[in-house]
C-alpha cells in the first residue's frame, strides 16, 4: 500500500490526515508514520508465510535498528512480532514497548558482558553468536548467572547480496558472522561448553536486496550445514535467515523494481520447504521504510547560474542516507494547487507529481542548513517551489530517525504516528537545552 494520497484539494495525506495539518500542529522537520502502512507491511510477511503453510512455525523478528521508536515497536508487539536487537539499549526499548522477550533474538559482533547479562535476565529467545570469543564470554556470563544461554551461530555464507558495499554483510571480507568453513568446528565447541544451549543457526547477508536469489542461495548453504550438524547429533530447532528485503525508493521510470514480501519470500521458502525447524526472519527496512516520511519546510531558495538550491529545515542529521550512501528518496510537495496537472504514479501515489505550488518549476538541489557540502537530501529535483512550502521526503521510515544525530546542535525532529484520523505524537521534538544537559564546564576557579 502506498503511504500518501493526494486529496481533491491537492493536499498530500497520510491516512486521513493532511501533512499540512501535521506541520501546523507539530512543526517541521517531522517524521510521519502510518499505523496502517506498518500493519500492512507486517501482514505482507504473515500472508506469504501462511500461503506457504509455514506461518505456524515462523516468527518475524522486526529489526529494531531500522526504527526504534517505542510507538513503532509497540505496533509490532501488538501484531505478535518478535524483535531482532543489536544492543542492550534496543532490548530496553523492546521491553518498554511491551515486546515479548521470549521472541527476541540478539545479533551483533560486539556484545558486551553487561548486555549479555541483561538479555539473559530478560529471558530472550536466542543469542546470534558471531565469534569464537563471544561463545566463551557468553558461556562464562551465563555460568555466573547459573543459566544456560540459548544460542545460534551467525554463519557467513560468503554470498554476494549485490547491494551497496556499506550494507553488504555476507561476504568473506565482512566483519560479520563466523566463516562458513569454521562453523562445524565452532558448533562442536559450543556443544561442549556447559552454559550454552544450541538452538539454531543464523545468517544475514545484507540489506536492500532487490533480488531474492542471493538470500535463497545463502539459505541453501545454511541448510547443508544444518544437515551436517544433524549427522553429528547436533539438532537445531530453528533457522534464522536474517532480514534484507529491499524496498522501492524511486518511483517513476528510472526507479528500481522491488519485490513484495510474497515475491521475496517465495524462493527462500522453496529452499526451506519440507523442513521441520522453526523459521525466523529479521526484516527491518521492508516493515517500516515505506511506512514513513520526513516532512520538511523550504526555508530559503537560492537561484544561481549553475545550480538552484532549496534549503529546507531538515538536514543530514535528520536523514543521513543520502549523504552516507548517496541514497535516493523521492521528494514531493505536500500541497499542490488543485488546478495543476496531476501526474499520479501507477501505484496511485503522488510520487511523480511535480511541485507546482509556489514558484516556477526549476531543477533544485534539496539541501539542509548544515555546514557540509554532503548535506543534501536530493539532487536534481524538478519542483516549483516557494519559500515556506512543505515537502515530503518519502521512504524515510527505515534508517531515518534511527540514524539521526545532533550534528550542528540541531534538535532531533518530532515523530508522529498517524492512525486513521488521529495523530499520535510518538516523540516530542527535542529542545535545545536537552542537547547539552549532560555536559558541564570546568569548575571555577582556577
Ligand atoms: N538482521 C541483521 C543482523 C542486520 O544487521 C540487519 C541490518 C537486519 C537484520 C535488517 O536488515 P533490513 O531488513 O533492514 O535490510 N543503514 C542502512 C542499512 C543498514 C542495515 C544494517 N543491518 C541503510 O540506511 O540503508
């Protein structure tokens, strides 16, 4: 489902609420999420799993890192989701949002002992162990608590996910996981450690995968290991195939083609058909990415000989993806005059709708106010803009607010969750005093 719809008055809406009303009430920049879109994305996974007859033995563990707002976590908790966490902080968030610790898997290459203790105390489902060293320290920590830690090994299957190098994790050269060749040896070692209990196996090869084939290839390699382990008497109860399903960021002719959950999961589930193990998934982006946008206001227009700049009130500290990965996000006006020609995309979204509100249509660099040339949100966007216009930066629900910072001492944006005609303030805009509340100057004198 598409997040936004243009109404008869030219207003862009999320569910039943106009973005201009949200800006009026909560200010900008503001992240806007839709409960219905979150729910639909989760349902997409559940429906695909049901269609393949594996829903009963499958658990979708939302990757918290994509968007850790409590309101979002709570929506998924209510839907029965599990959670994939990578820190003690994420564990605390899941618990605060009403998530079930018995459905939590803990990934990450560098878990600290205090994080291990917290997760053991909470009673999580499984630790995804990423190194020999972690096996030893987890064994020791569990022993101190008189517990046995449930584990799976995150195995690196050496499969190229064919995505951006910064978000590829499944190649030999990555810091992630245990080399495929070492997996059997490490499982034997884990079996012999008294405070560990082997539950499963895990792999995650990368993010924003538009082609499901590499994930299916990784699963095939993982299954070979599961069978080799079984032959040695090490029976696994679950297989975790990680996250990674890509989403569509760019609509229109130049845009990428992204699979839906059914298309993405079909080859994977074909590989996993007929198994008795439980199946775990760790999707992040595909559950939240297209369920959120970043609403921003044009502060300043600078028209030049070479370039036209629209300086907006959101910046790379709010949405780092363009600066960090050269990522594309569609940017559309929140209001267009009703008599303007409306180019509505095939999906019914207003994505290809050109900006027609204020001024004359021009090619703009959409940039933030931060003192870096890398502070851009979009290059070469054809929009008719006037100062004060509102713009929606689409597909910003995943790795948007989650990767935000206070660079340039900019308060983080507000976040709202739209639910029908209601707008729930999911996070208040930060106040400047909060940004330095933890700091102190030297005592005086001397
Ligand atoms: N599981 C593990 C172990 C992961 O490392 C990740 C993402 C996921 C699951 C969720 O993957 P997803 O379904 O979201 O693709 N900041 C980057 C993406 C980093 C992904 C890191 N790991 C971006 O904005 O594109």
